[in-house]
C-alpha cells in the first residue's frame, strides 16, 4: 500500500527549507508542500499564544492541501505549541523537532554535557531541557538563545567576519561549560553550519532535521503511508504569506535550486 498525498512542512519563514532538504533527501519519492510564514517571521521573539494562533492557521491551510502528515519544522512552534496542535488536529500525524533533536543529541554526547541553541522563545520554553532530563537523568544541558543568527542567515551573511565573530561570542559560553555536543534548535542555524563548526571545534554539531527525516520515513513506512517508489517526478510546492526575494535565494543555497513560492492569504 502507498499514499501519494504530500507531506506538509511549515516554518516561520525560510529557515524550514533546511528541514525540507533532509526530508526530501531521505524520502526521494515524496511530494512536499511547504509553507513559510514570511509575513510574520520571526516567531522566536513572540509569545506562545501568538505563535500558537499562527500555527493553527497554517496547519488548517496545509490540511486543505490534503497533506498526509505535518512536520512542524519550526523549533519555536515545536517547543511552544506542539501539544495544542495535537489536541486540535487529531486525525493527521504531526511531527515536531525537539524530540528528534534530543534523541540525536543523546547519541552524539559522550560526556553527557550538551549544549542547545535556539530562539529566545525556544530557550525560554525549556522544552529541550525538559525533554533531555526526561530521557536521561545523568545529562547536563546548557541552553543559549542566539537571536542574531536568524537575521544573519536570512541576509546570507553565513560565511563573513560578522557571522564568524557572532558565532564565537555566542558559543564561547557553552564551550566554557565543556559541552561535547551542540544541538541546533532552530531551522536557520544549519545555514551557519560552517561558522558554528569553526567556533566549536571538536564539539559534535547536531541538526535535528536529519534524525527527524529518518524517523518520519520509518513512521510512514510502518503505516504504509510512503509514496509509491515509481513516482520519479515528485513535486515540491512552496507557499509563503508574503513575497520575499530571500525565498528564492535561500532555496537555491539550501536546496541547490531556486524555487518560486506562491503568496497566499491565510484565512483567519
Ligand atoms: N524558524 C524558527 C525556529 O526554528 C526561527 C526563526 C524565527 O524566529 O521565526 O525556531
């Protein structure tokens, strides 16, 4: 049995393309519908109530696109709104990022001293810390909000001296805690991967999306919900709440090809 309906993926803006990349690579026959809330980004500095309201609107939109599953690419939404979303939308599998980041982080650490970076709202929620401590009593988690990484990534300043020094300043605090693994708890941060690697040296850097893609594939396979393997012309469709030139540029950087996104109005 197979299911050729698309997988819905959403984020506050363009950052979730880093999740699309991993999902598309792990499941080469899957159709994907992506929604980026470019009119209302950033979510990371907004309240839980506001981000929940926006997320509910987006999930409703994706369901109208007949998606078979929803991936909450945005860590800010994952950390703050996942429970609410699963209470409201009970008929469609919804996946969030925090649990995958935690599993991958636990595998990466040997010293049990782990760092997590994310938006202010993600770090403030303590969702990563709670999930780490629930999973492993002997772990010590050090969290740090790195809000400047998002505008740097959006500006394409991912390799210059500003990105370099910003990474060094943000991450030194975690290095001082002698972490041996660092979870990138924000969809934008993989865009700064090279700078982050240089700043943390031998510390293992974990992108939750890699683990997410592998586990979502296993889930869909077990549920007989993967698309047919013969579907070589799978479709990636992109929707945004406001036009942004950044979308084309960043989709080229992340996905190797500039994609045009269609602007849509969310019903409120
Ligand atoms: N996409 C958000 C996340 O993964 C980061 C950008 C924002 O603040 O909206 O948390």
